[in-house]
C-alpha cells in the first residue's frame, strides 16, 4: 500500500504539471486561433501527451515551471491530501515526509529551498528506522486505491475492446473489387505510401475507419461503394490514408492509454477530447494538401453525406472514423476549415517549427535548481534599458507594433532594412534577454509579412543578437538547432563571404520531401558586436541582398514606416506606451490601476474590435480599442479564473444598435456572428445594458465552458464594456465604480 501511495503522489505531480501545459496549449490556441494551422494545433497536443507519458524530464533555465513556482505549488497540493495531524502522532513519519518533500522539490528544482528537517537524527528513538515506521494517512491510501481501481477498470475495458475488435476482424471479408482497389492504389501513390494497405468489408459498422498499429488495414462498410462515386471513394480512402501517414492510430492509442492512467484529472479528459477534434481538422488539412483546393467543397460534401447517412451510433475509443465526431460544433469547425483551406497551409513553416520547439523546451523540462551555495536571489535579466517611463506591467520579454519604441527601450543599438521587397510591411518586433556562460545577450526578432486583407501571402524575419563576437559560434548553434528540430531529412551548406566589409555566411537549408527538395536561404553577418540573421522565407537572393544593402540605424522616416496595424494585441508595458494609446484608439481612456482597492490591473493591450463586438466589415474590424485586465490583489501569483476585463472604444452607433435590437453581437471563432440578449438597468447613475449569460463562441462552445456576462454604457462618443468570466465577483459594484471613474491623466497616472 505504501508503494501505491508513493506511485500516486508521483503521478499527482506529473498530472498537475501536464495540466499546466494543457492549459497553456489551450490559451495559445485561443489567442492565435486564426493564425496557427490545423496541423500545428494538433502538434501542440502531442507536447501534452509527452508530458503525461514520461515521469522524468531534464532541467532547463527556460522551463515554464520557473514562472509557476511548481515545486512550491505541488507541496501545497500534496498537503491537501496528507493530514497535518499525523506528524503529531508520528514524528518519525514527519521526518520521512520532510525528506520526501525535499526530494520532490529538488526533482522540480523549485527556486525555494525546503526547510531543514524538523526532527534531527539525534532526537529519533534508538533502533527506529524511518522506512519501517513511515505510514501514509488513510485518506491518501483510499484515494490511491480508488485511482488504481479506476485505472485498472479502464485498461481492462480497452483490452477487452481490442480483443473484441480482433474477433470481429476475423469475420471480415477481404475486398477484391477492382474498382475499389484501383482507387486505394491511386490514393496510396498520391500520399507516397509504398506499402499495400488491404481493405476489408463487413456490416457491423456503418462508417469506414483505419486500424492496425503494425499492419494497418481499412474497414469499408459492405455495399456502400454502390452509393458512392469515384470522387467520393477517393475522399474516403484519402482521409484514412492521411491518418496512416500522420501516425494518428499510434497517437490515438497512446492518448487512450494515458487517459486510463490519468483519468482522475478532468483537465486530461478535456485535453484528449480537444486533441481528437483537432486531429480530425489536421487530417482534413492533410487530405486537402494532397488533393488540392479544388477538392475542398466536394470533400466537405462527402463528409456531410456520411454524417447524414452513415453516422456512427456508438463511441469507439480507439478507431479513427472517416466522418469523425457527430458533434455539431466539431462538424462546423471541420467544414469551415475545409472551406478556408489554402494550398501550402499544411506545410510546416520555419516559424511554426521554431514556435513548437520553443514551447517544447519550456514545457518538457523542469525548473533548474539554483547553484549550490547561491543563496542570493538574482535580479531578473531584462531586455529593456532604463527609461524615464514608469513601468506599469513588467516583463523580461516584450513585443511592440512599432520600431521607435522598441529601439528606445532596447539595451543595444541595431540596424534595420530601410527598403523592403514589394508588398512586404513591418508587423512586429520582440525583445528578449538571457545570460549564457556569464555573458548577457539580448535578442530582437523583427517580423515582416505580405498581406491582402486577413490573408498572409508571405513572411520573413530579421533576428538580431547583441554581445556576439564569433560568427562561427552563431552558425554552429543554428546548424545544431536545425538538425535537432528537423521533421524531414535536411542538408545544410554554408558559403563564407563579405557583405559591405562585414564577415558573413550565406546558408542554404535543403529539406527533402517525397518528390521535391525545398531550399531556404539565410544570411548571417556580424556588424560590430551585433549578430544579424535574415531568414529569407520565399524571397529571392537578390531581394535579400538588396535589403542587407539598405540596412541602417533607424531614423524618423523609418519610424513612420515601421508601424503595424496588423498586430491583434499590442501590449502596454509603461507610461510611454500608455501615452500613445489615445492616438491609436482615438479617445482619452479611463485607466484605473486599482478598482475598489481590491482588484489590480495586471495587463493592458491595444487590440481590435473583434475582441469587443462583431465588426461591420473589414475596416471596422481593425478599429482599435483599449482592454485592461484585473484580478484580485491577493491572487497575483495564482491561476485566477474569476477576473474581469475593462474595454473602451469609439462608439459609432454601437450602443444605440444594441439598445434598439435588444442584443449584443460577438465575433465567433469561425468568423460568424453570435448574439446575447441585453436588458437595461441603472448603475452609478447611468443607463447600463447587461447581457444574459453567453459562451465565448456561442453555439460552437462546448456546454461545459465558462459563461460570460458583459455590461455596456456610453459616455459621449465612447462605448465601455466590462466582461466578467464566471460568477463570484460583485459585478454591479465594479461596474458602478468604473462608470464614475474619470478619464485618466496620462502624464500623472495614479
């Protein structure tokens, strides 16, 4: 029983850590829902699976769990299930537990050192061994036993189910119809699958699926081939072969196993459910990449046809059906993705791979322990130089939608291209610092894009790093990173050269696909102690060299061109950023740093109207607004669900339309409108419209998602909104306070 308790405590740590990663993945998907592909959405869940699967991870200074203080939090979580009364009755057990807590803290490498053992060795009764007398409390033993029983029950269910499927397989008939086999062989060639995959038929299930981990095979319902055209058959078998190509059968089986082990954690259930939904989206995207955009509408109609005529009535946990989930929300998501699919979007860009790799480095590692004897807390490394502006919301990494502010606060001077390729514009610059081998290096990442409306047609990046003196060292790090993160076979060639008197490398990275090789061009060069790297994207060598020739320290003319309107959320970090807000949003805002002396502002962003309400057209969509987030003062370091946001925007006729129509309109994840009824009330002496409870994405939200409530009012030509997530806060009291709040004096903010 003691071994079981130790196992459960270890699993409890593992499942809490995985929950933090899963919630981060959900947040990333929500924040970048229109900017990340279906393939990357699913790939992010694989990080969660790896975190659930492995019990031990390496230490890293960039681990996410530095910020979460996870060692301290897990001790608190474990203490909830270990009664404190036991230490009074069993001092030996208390000493043993202290030792174990220390071990868990050291495994997580929390920055907080545990206290010394409360019972010294000399005070232990003679002849008593810790291990012989330590006993976990009965409460923990019961919980561990329940967990084990549930895990064994679920694993038994999966095992019995697989045996049942094996017996059913023996009743199936091998398909020999030349018409079907010809379609399957043609699809295999399109997907580059050399190994024959047999097709079997029967009558026990009404939808096709692929099964078999080592020897894959496809089930095809008996008789439905007579109802399908060659095009529809191609869609069906392409979907199943895409699952095989993507190794979805293995990932699906692994997810089922991990769910059985971590069944006690509701976040894992939610994660597996969302992962399966994103897997179908990624599979559809894979099919579209192979078949082409012209097949998008017919392919979507085939899916709808199967859902209408051949829907699966029973849930099968380890099979990947062609039609997938019959959930209406998921069907809408799949059809919307298929309709909006663009050729090449399934391919992994360098930015996407780098993003997933960085997220993996932060989440698949534990917080590194402080060096021995290092009892002094070090000041955080920052990429920001000292300025006269007052810091409002501090951060060691910052992103800006304008070059002027980034150049002002960066702790080193850098150049940027004054001439860009036709159609390309500056989009965003981020600053970040870190220490390596006692040397401090600051990085800047400048992102450029080519857009038409909301569609991006091209992108490239300029990376800068201060404190560099060795070009070879930088190239070696780049080469190691490319080989480590490559998902396909690559080759790297470098060519030494001199660019405008500066040492440089021209680097070509070749990626081998099934039928062709893609080459990506990079330029490295050293200008003083600053390393520059230009990631060319789809640009030509001539375009890259022209940009390098135009590099110069920014002047006022460059500052005017290096301003972006495409960044959805431009964060406010200091009073200088805040003073720019009226120009961006067209109004003088209210900006209380505290509300009712209980709720503290923790962040502010200049964002677009889709976060306020439903826009009237493309231009209205880009209307800027100010959003401020508040949490309880005592909850700064906790994962606070009950928070609220305060937004303000130029009104137009928005408030009047809500009052006239009796509802507020919101932007849904698929770009469509959903509404919530509003009713008038008086708060703080002013008319306020209050919505009924609504989901963030209306009908597309799952029933278990937290409800939102919004309050609106108008002052002059400004419309205000306060958004509450969940219940529990004194909503009307907060709104009344904000109604009576004065416009902020941005030069003397209090």
